[in-house]
């Protein structure tokens, strides 16, 4: 467990950053950075004991931050649509460069990329490995992600070598648990009778529980290196969205209204090969069936009328 560190978390108010900040703030001095356009989100972060600063990384002005952090967890990113590619590269790629340059005295940095960087493989059950081709994919839910995340990785790799800063770049897969993630969104859809649109049948994922993400922070930071370490950040099990929707339907007694709509260029699945990650972190401790049950009960509890 990380202890007595001075840690910077960017994108701290997001669904990935907030649970990580809550976990780390128990035993460390944690600073959380975001644009904080919503004052309530900032108050929620500060209630965890996190020191906050409002910064727009695309602008590149980090003068309000100290530069003596021992660890950096860079989560901040911009999700853009058509016509926002230049803006997304400025925020996600150049922004990462500004952060890593400012914090170049840190002992390690964890830069969170995405499984969206992988070029689409026609097999929905293909497990993407770190050496697979990059950059040729369409993610309809965030059109700028593949390009801006590949450029972010390139900048992070440059910073590792240029500043002699140990870096781990993780390609994050589907999340769930304290973070609702895609499984939680689908649980809400089942509970409220809304339609669920999927790209393929099956639509495979390698979901990782937030508890496992917290457990793996320390070894992933310990694996930081020059040149940068590149590794998939995903769970040990391959589970299709159809499977977890069926589980939600069984638990709720309500049907899962799934519609499969392929999109040209979009990956028909995003399962990951986690051989390298397991060599760094060991196996995950939360099985998907049990973790999903906990998520389901938490989502059901917040539905109107429950």
C-alpha cells in the first residue's frame, strides 16, 4: 500500500479519479487537479481530504502547483466529438507533457491511456496485446479518443526519456465497482427499461473492479521505467456485455433490451491480454460475478422507488 507519499492526481473529479483519490488520501498527502467547472464536484473531492487546484492542462499553466510530488497519476482527458480533434490533442497529449515536465522530479508517474488506442480486430473475442497495431479504430462514443490517446502515449514516452522520469503507461479497459462504468450504465438501463445499444454480439470486455485498480496502483508505479513501461490495465476475466446484461436481467426480473448495431471501423470487442499486467501486479482478487452483484445492488438502491 502506498503510504506517506505526496501524490498528484489529475482528472480527480472523474469516475476513475474520485475512487482512487478516496483510497490514497487515507495514507498520503493527495493533491487533486481538475478544471472543476462544477463546485459540488470540487467540494466532494475536498471532503476526502484532498487538496484541490483548478487547472486547465491545455493552457499549460501549472504555476499554482508545487513540483515536489513523489508520484503522479495522470487521468485527466478530454472526450471529444467530430471537429474537436485539435482540441483533444492539445488537452490530452500536450496536457500530459505539461504535467510530466512540471513533475519531472517525481520518482514515478502513471499515465492512464485507453484500450481505444488499439486498431480494430475483426474477431470480437480477440484479446488485445500491448504489441498489437495502434490507431486505426473508430470509437463512436468518443471520436477523438484513439488519436488523442496515441499522441498522449507518445508524449509520455518522450517525457520519460527526456526528463529521465520513470513512467508507466496503462491502457485502461472497462471499469466497474465504485466507478459505475459501462456495466453500471447497463444495469441502470435494465432497471429502467431502456434500450442497450451494443456494437457486436458478443461484445467482449475485460472489466476491472475499482478495488483491484486501487490494489494495483503501487506495483504499477513501481514498474515505472525509462523508457516507459506500457501495459494493459484490465481484469483477468473476459466477459461480454451480453453476459452481464443477462445477469442484471436475472437479478432484477426485468428484460435486457439489447440492440446490436455495428459501426464501421469500431472494434467489435475490447478484451485484453493481461499476461504482462499479471507479471507486475499478480492476479485480480475480485471475481466478476461477485463484483457485479455488488454493483447491481448499489445501482438498484439508488433507483427511484427503491
